[in-house]
C-alpha cells in the first residue's frame, strides 16, 4: 500500500533542492564561462570528439538515419513540450492547479533561459564539408539536451509527488535516462552540436529542475481531494 493517494501530492524538501541547485550551479557557470571565453583546451577537445563522430556518422548511414528520426521526432523539444502539456492538462482536470501552473511556468522559463544563453554566448555550430544534418540558432547550450533533462526531471518529480508504484517509477526513470543520454548522443553524432553544448544543456536542465523543485517547496501548494 502507498501512503500518497493519486490526488494528494506532498510538499518536497526545499533545503535539499536548494543544495542540489547550488551544486549544479557551480559546474554550469564554469562551463558557460569556459565556452564563452573560448578556452582553447576545451575547444580542442570538442573538435577532436566531433571530428571522430562525424566520420562515423558519414560511414554509418543507417545509424545516422535512425539518429535523425530520434532527434527530429521522438526527442525533439516540441515533442517533449507536448508531453509536458498533456500532463499539465491532466493535472488541471484533477484540480492540482498550482502544480499545473508550476509545471507550465518552469517549462516556459527554461525555454527563455535556453534562448537567452544561445543569444548571449552566440557559439557557432560545427561546420562540415559533408554534413549529415543541419540545425538553426547558436550552439550553446543544446536545446534538445536541456529540454530533455528539464521535462524528464519535472515529470519524474510529478510521479514522485503522486506516489507512483515502484515498477512505474523504474520504467519511467529508464525511459528518461535513455532519452536524455540518447538525445545528447544524437546531437553530437549528427554533427550539429559540440559535446560541451550537450553537457551544458544537461547541467542547465538539471539546474532548472532543482530550482523549480525549490520554488514548489516554498510555494502555495494545495492538496487536492483524494480520489474516490
């Protein structure tokens, strides 16, 4: 038996979320500064990895086609946002309005932060004489990677709040890990992002999740009626 009914989310520990946010903020800021300042050892490492994976992508056309389908459809940021929107509607229909607003607001802020950092850093994407894919806007951070972490983290937290069964939790956690790692790998494989763009997206997405959980912990969360 589970103590948290489906319509009775509990308030999360804000202190733990704040400590996690602080721990994530340090490497996020450090990586951001190194990329913005074009630290040569980092750029060299990025280039070495990207050149190797691009050669593989050109040679392994089957893997490349699958990667394009996964990154453009399954793990596309708009697919992730659509999934989040479905959960928001479900929460609103169940009466968990604060949680629905929290989820919506966090996704919106995450998108704004992502686009703002892209414009501020203005990092060029990799350029190849024989590209296997293309992408728009600046490179850092990877929007695919950041959105995947942000949405996956938020939805996993919602499952935690509602006391999801262990089997459901493990299945969703596995899907989330596969999505986060997979989307980062496909972006580098397809040659549209440097590896540090992906790492930056992962760190910033996780930081946004931690900050969001902290705001929820101290926000006006209200219990909704238990399911009958």
